[in-house]
């Protein structure tokens, strides 16, 4: 039994911070968390004195690409898949050291990486993996004005029409993924399509959701413009990724469906490198249209979950920057940002019963933080100030 004496305890659910708290851990589970005295330290418990630290749940990033290290398509094409796996291992280790004990990969990382992590073969966060499907002419299809096309079934599968979509989703689910990833709008980077244009029919999307649900999996929808966002929400997806442009109807749909918004502010506001002139134009149009959307969603009570869209080598492990950006761009308080990165993110990953909060029964993934992240959220960007415990064990 492990007893952590916490100067301050943040539960991850938005409860008032508790001064002089105790967190009890047995094996990989939390047994109790609360004020010292209310939670009694049993005889023989190994005591960790963190009375000068803030203790909080491990952070969760709902949108990463651990297999990617570059925005450059050419670089990806010239990287053997085995190298990408080793790089992924490195990225995952960085993320864990930065205090992220759970992450959801938005494509390419497979059930094998998840298993390597679960069995302790490589260090890293608990990983939720997804399989990606796309449609003809959609964002994923790597077809160029020359007529040349890149096909990579490891990374995406193209299908159209209800029955073909159903079969493809089943093939993706057969590989043991936790989520199906779809794109319901175009994007900035691809040569074709636009973030403002919706993709798929409602019937196709409903089949994707139906098959995923049957399997116990979720659906995450890349959607940037409002039409595609509403389409995804009407189909019943678990979460909308990016979700940049929102109108009242979209916000209402979030509230009635209970879907999560993963606003990926890091990629939205900070990244323009490597974009073509056409892509930059799309990005500018998007930025103009998205102004104030996240703030309105937050004010209305939409469930917001932390996600960075980290896909470059230098982004992995810097995930906590998203906490600051959600505060800046969405008006979240520090506590709300932490909740978005813990208990809400856990639910968005369909792991709400297992991780994301310091309470009895949850997995003992927690952080000892030097300083008060509620007073200065940027503290969480400094790995040197964070001690990580995963499944009750100190991460070295
Ligand atoms: Zn992404």
C-alpha cells in the first residue's frame, strides 16, 4: 500500500482542491482520496511525502499521431514502417515523462503498439488506437492533379456507399481498434476539398457509428467547418476533432448528443509550416470563420476534451501547451482546462470508468507537481517539475 501525502489534491472532476490530502494506492488502483484524517493512512503503508506538491490525475491527450514525426508527405513515404514504430516508442516515452498517462491515437498506431505498451515492452501512456476510413475524393485520398495516387491500406481505406462502408468498417474493427476515425469535412493540407465542405452522406456515417457501437468502439470525426460538424453530430459520433467553426445549431447538437469537442488549438493556432499557398489560403479562411467558436461552445456547456493533434517530432511531449491554449482561446479556467485534460478526456476516450480522476477504483495514474497549476497552468509544460506515477509505480 502506498500513501501519498499531498499538499494540494486536484481530483480531475472539478471539485474544490483539497489541502493536506491523502491518496491511497493499492497495486495499480486508487483506494481512497480525500483530506488527511478523513482518509486514514493504514499501518505499514509506504508513505510518499508530497506535502509541498500538487497531486493530480495523469493527463490525457485525445488526439495524437504517435507514428508521425513530420508534416512532410515525402518524408513519411521514405520512412520504413519499422522506423516509424521505433519513433513512435520514443514519442510515447516523451509523452509519459511529460505527465500524459493516457492518449488516443487518431490514425496509424495499431493494436500492436497498444499491446506493446500494455505488456510493458515499451514505456508510454495507455494508448487508445483508431482505424481510419475515407471516401473517394475525400481528405484522405492521396490523389493528385497529375492523376497519380498513393495507396496505403495501413494508414487509410477508401470506401463509398452504405454496404461498402459497412464492410470496410468491419474490416477496420476486426483489427482490434478502439475507435473508427472518419473525416466529415475536407482539410487544409490536402490538395482537394475544403474545410467548409461536408463529406459522406448521413446514411454512410450512421452505418459507421452503428457498426462501431456494435463492437463497443467509438467514432471520432475530423470536422473543421460547420456543415461537416453537424453531419457528424447527427450521425452520433463520440467526438468531433478540431470542430473549429460552430454556429448555434452545432452547439445545440453537441449538447443534445453529449458528443465531445476536441478543439486541437495547438495545431490550429501555431502551425503553418510546410503548407502550400492554396493550403495557407484555406487556413486563413478557416481562422476567420472560427473566431469565437470555442468560447461560445464553452460558455454553452459543450464537453471539451484536450487534444493536440501532435504529428511532428517536436510536438510530442509538449502536449500540455494545449491547456494554456484552451484557456486563452476558449475562456476555460485553469481548473476547467485540467478537467478537460483528465476526467472529460477519459470519457472522450471511452475510459471514463477507469482513468481521469483521483477517486477510489480508478487506475493509479497520477502526477506530483512542483507548484500550483491552478495559479500558473504553464507549470504543466515543464516536465522537470512533474513526477509521474503510472499504475501505482513511479515512472523513472
Ligand atoms: Zn489529427
